[in-house]
């Protein structure tokens, strides 16, 4: 079987360093606010090219804490609007709502599946305070156009980088292209922990300080709580794992691009829409997406041949029961993406044989469909 993502194989490839890091942390007796978190924050800030990295509990909290901090600092007020891509994972939307703000859905570009920078301006109102971009599937958004528009209207730009660790746009890494960014280190990410973890990156000193305080019960000093905060802290174990894996992130992203290149060469089905890559550094292929109206049939066909393909994501946010207030929105591009998307196996450790097996099965499916 070709797994969608073989985490056991990936983690095994980091041995013995991974086990050594875990054992070192366990025996240290220090599990929060320790040297491993400090080292990771320093290294990841430098890697992204920003002044601050604040480790938190997970990716959703990272985004939520950014918006909570803007409200806490008085830069936003509850009820203010944040323009978001309509086709993102629901966590992006939940972060806005948890901070007491209002998401405004913007259609994506079909060609890239990223937010359509040309459609943002029409959604700006007097209550708009920010634009959230999501570098979906690992592909960078058109940040020049987004930032130019945001600058004209005095809007904050927040990056959701949960799928874009190490991606670059015009020489700058994801996490350094807006006013603040949220990262997830969920185990399956390009840079993944062994559990939940996240981080906020920013050059804004005041914002970084407020995020750090709000993530620790709103504390400015031990037992002093000037703000209403939450408990969201990266632990030493996850930081130790991330410190091991960070050193290989660029090499692993290179291998992901190589897998994508081979898929592009080997898959011959003209009826299948494949990712468009105009700048290879701008895509780290967290997910290798293909699109077809025959998505469900193709997924079943691949499964019968021992190939695990997943759907990211079957239901768009505005069609979720939890967001039923937005159900009446007409978002045809978003709905087409969620209706037709299929994710082929993607890993820096996929072999040429496995890539060929997947491509041959995809080609075979369309030959059978076309008779």
C-alpha cells in the first residue's frame, strides 16, 4: 500500500537524534518554559527572518492569539471584520470568531486555490481591520498585491502558514510577509511535532509581548494577570522534536518539490487539473492536489489498488453546521474546489517506484473512464 503520509517512516528517518532529544527532555525534569522552547523560538525566528517567535499550544491558538492581542491592544474592537479566504480549513475562520471578530469570506483563484487578491478590495468596509491570507496546500499567495491593497486601507495582514513552512515569496519566507503569522506543527505538517504545537511570528515587539502574555493566562509576571488570557504553551518535548527536524526542513521541502515534479511528468490524464508551479520556491507541497469532477470515483479506484488518497476538504466552511449563519453565501469557486479536490500521497520519502505506482493508477483510471 502507498500511504498518503507515512509518519512512522518519516520519524524513523530522524533517528537516533529524535529519541535522544526526547530522552534528554524527559530526564531534564524541565517540561515548560525551558531551554528547548527558547532555542526553538530563537532558531525559528531566524529561519523565518523575523524578530520574534512565540511558541504556543497549536496552530488554531496561534491565529486566535494574534487577533486576541490586536483586540487587547486596542487596535481592533469586537465586531470588527477580517477578510478570509472562503476555501480554507475551518480553523482559520474559528480563530477570527474566537477573538470576537467577524469573518468576511473572499473567493479564491481557481488556478492557485489561494485568496483572490483582486476580489479583496470590494469586501472592505469601515469595520474591516485585517486580511488573513492562507498559503493553502503549501503555495504562497500573491503577497505583493495583498499587501499593496492592505496598505492603502490601513489593514493588518495576517498569514496562516499552517501548510507553508519554508515556502518563499520574492526572497522572503512565509511568516515574514505580513504583520503577524500563525504556524501549526501538527505531526503531519512539513515541520511536524509529535503532538500539537504552534507558533506566532512577527516583527511587532508589542504584539509579540501581548501574545506571550495572553498565552500564559494573561500574565505579565508570576501571579500577576492584567489581561484575560488562555493556557496555550508549547511544551519542552515538542520543542525538542522541532529542534531536531528544523535543520532538515529545506531539504525535505526540496524533496517534496521533486515528488511534485515527477507527478507532473508521469501523470498524463488531460482531464485532471494538476498544480501550476510558476515559482518553485513559492510552493512546498504540503499537499499535492489534483482536481476532477470524478474525484470520488478516482479516490475509490486508487484505494482498490492500494493507494491512499485523501480529500482536503470535503465541506467548505460556509456549509458547516457550526457556521450556518453563512450558508446563504454564493461561493461557486470555493464550492467547486471542495467538490473536486483530491490529495495524492505526498512525502519527502516517497520512492520513484511509489510515485510511478500512483501516476500509473491515475492514468489507468482515466483510460478506463474514456473507454
